[in-house]
């Protein structure tokens, strides 16, 4: 059994020497909230599609008619994390961000993330995803 403490961190350094310091893994309550948030986002997206008058059942049937397209779409859905969920994960895991020698902690990590260049934000997203996914088993590994 492991209790996660704020001192359990992992540090990532980019090419320019800037640092991202994250918790080494999310807490159970945060994993559950993240799953709820992802579900809410998926339902909201489906509702938007339906509001446009699109028949989602027909779309699914058409996609399943072409197994290659369906597999590619399914893989894309499984690997794409909505922006709201990515931000939540950073909020949960982000301890400190050091940019240009200036250190940011707490909510300032999110403020800096919101103002980052696209490439820098993608780097942060990748590191957060690596930590989050490394601590939460996927369906295949959970089944043994």
C-alpha cells in the first residue's frame, strides 16, 4: 500500500533547461475524477454532434462497414485526451514549473501552461500523460 505525498515527485528538463516537476503518480480520487471528466466530455461531444442533426447510429454503422477505418478511428479516440482533461491532469500532478530561471508553483503552473507556445504545451502534455498513464493501467494490462 502506498500513500502519495507531495514530496513524491519526478522532474523533467527540456532542451533549454526549463523544468517541469510533477507528482510521481496521481491519487486514486484524482484518477476517478479524471475518468468522470473524460466521460462528461465524451457525452458533451456526442450531444453536440446530435444537436447538429447527425445520426450517430448511422455514423457508427457506416464506420463499422469499413474495418480499417473503424480501427483507425477507435485508436484515435483511445489516444486522444480532451483539452479539459489534459488541464485537469496538469492541475493534479503539477507541483512546480521553472521557466527561464523563474519558478512557478500552485495555480501559477496552470497560468503559465495557458500562456505557453503550442510546442511547449505539447511537451508538458506529453510528460503529464507519461506520468498519468504510467500510474494507471490500461484495460489490457489490468486484465492480466
